[in-house]
């Protein structure tokens, strides 16, 4: 008998403004459903972390790709900790065997852990890279809140039957945090093959933005903020256009609270006539941006995994990324892309200049990337690992099915 799962997360589709974690959680939910598991999602009605109090909210009950979704409105917002007291009662009354809870340092994960303890349910926890992310934040108050929450997170990990890490870097982080690695299982994020099996015809994105087919496009996809390294790629691009003509930087992603700063930076570096900011793009429009790009750049200061790299590979594009976190594992130097020292815009500039002069090499790395992602990071491959973990938890601890 396949397990019944309650998926608990602070955000769920179509809240793509949250980035990689929300897409990963939705993909995991679909894999479980497609493999015969009963799945129900419990989440908040927040669609954008930059606008948590927006009055434009989705329905409280919904069905997304055959998966029932219950959304609760937070009664309070404390530095990204969105309090949904009603979640406790929904989970206490629900019928399921396993709670699969996502996103460390969230109220939803903490409540899911409490319910798992009270109801003796099995708990699988997926932190999604938020263990040590506070180390790159400037705000001492925000960092203090993270540190205070460490005590709660240790209790969460102690209660969990399994802790899912998406990369070796995250395995190391969780091991360092817990002091051991017994419960940790490595399951990478993945792409859904069907989404990338038939790529759109090249030229759609260029036509939409008035770019010539011979123009070179450097593409950034992600939340527009410092942690994602937007300032680094702008500085690199400012140096690049001093010696190269007809090259464009395209920034795709929602505002991470620093759009005004980024816009000012673009002006004083005198790049404003060569940089396009599209805002957030989803679905086919985002894939069209990948398809029409020459290089995808990921200059992040922190990246536990980097699902954008998988999407770029799936579209046949090489990735130039900073040597941090999971990007170090995904980007195979000179095979699927190149790496550079985090924060070093001069090194990034030199790499981009060199690669743009080697179109055949770019195409070769792009082809390698597509082969690599379909072989190692597809729902077909990774999905079996997810099902295996759930079934292992049920075999080892069958208590969840009895109450």
C-alpha cells in the first residue's frame, strides 16, 4: 500500500516568486502523486515573499494538477516567519501516514514537527538550503533571529525520521549543524522531462525584446538581490561592453527588495542601454529566454543547490557560476560550464569575454549539459529515490499508519 502524505510548506505553486524551493516542492508532490501516493498540500496564501500582506490572495482550497491544496492566511508576519495557527488543527485532524515538511526556519515546518510528535506520525524534513544562509546577510537583527531559531531547528531534526538534502554541500551543512549524518539522505532537485522535451523555436524572446539574432545574450535568472549576485554580474558586464559590441545582459526575476538600488547601479555603470530587466518570467516565456541566450550566469553568494542551472542545461545552455554550495557540484568545468571565485566580477568578466569568442565551445558545453541533466536530474530518475525514502520510512516505522 502506498503511503499517504501531508506536504507542509510555507508556499506552493503558483507562487513562483519564491524561486527554486517552491518549484522543487511542487515537483516532489507531483512525483509522489504520479507514483500512486495520496498527497495533500498544506501551505499559506502568500504568493510573493516581498509582498506577504498583499490583499490579492488565491482561494483557500484548490486543486493543482490533481493535488488538493489548502491555503491558510497568516495571522502575523515576523521577519519571514508566517504564523498560521489553523495549520495545527488541520494537521491534527488530517488522515495521512507521513508529514513531508519543507523549508527550515518556517512556522509551517515547526508546527508540522509538533504535530508529528503529538500524533506519532513519521516526519520527513527538507530544509531547502536555509541552514546557514543567514551567514551572508548584513542585518544583525535578522541574523540574530536565525540564531535564536537554531534551538527549534535542532528539535525539528531530532524528531525527523529522514532529512532530505539536495546537494553534498547541504549534507555537510546539516551534518555540521546536527553533529551527525545518520538521518540525512541526498536527493537532488530535478527537472520534469515533459517541460523540456520540446523546446520552443529560437528567436521568440529576441523578437519580443527587439534583439537581433546575432546579438549575444548573457542571461541571469533569479530574485534580484545581493545574495543572488546581481551587482556582481552588472559590474562584470560593465567591463565586458568596453571591448565587445552587440552583447546584452538580460535580468529575469522578481524584485528581491533591491530593484531601485540595482537600477541606480545600472545607470552609474553606464550600462542602461545594454541591459534588459524583464521582471519575473514563468513557464514557456522563461524557457524561451533560456533558449535564446548564449550563456547563463549564476553569480550567487549562497546557493544550496541552484535549480536554475538544471533549467539552463535542459535548454542546452552552459552555465558560468560562482564557486559556492551546490553550484560547485552541478557545473562541471569545461564540460557544462565554468566557475569563478564568488564576488570576483573581474574574473567573471574575463570568462564571459573568452567564452563569447568561442561559439562552438558554448554549443558543445550546452549539449553536454542537456545530456547530463536528463541522465542525472530528471523526474524519472530522482522520483524513484523520493518514493524509496517514503517507503523506507513506512517499513522502518509503521506507526504512522495506525493513528
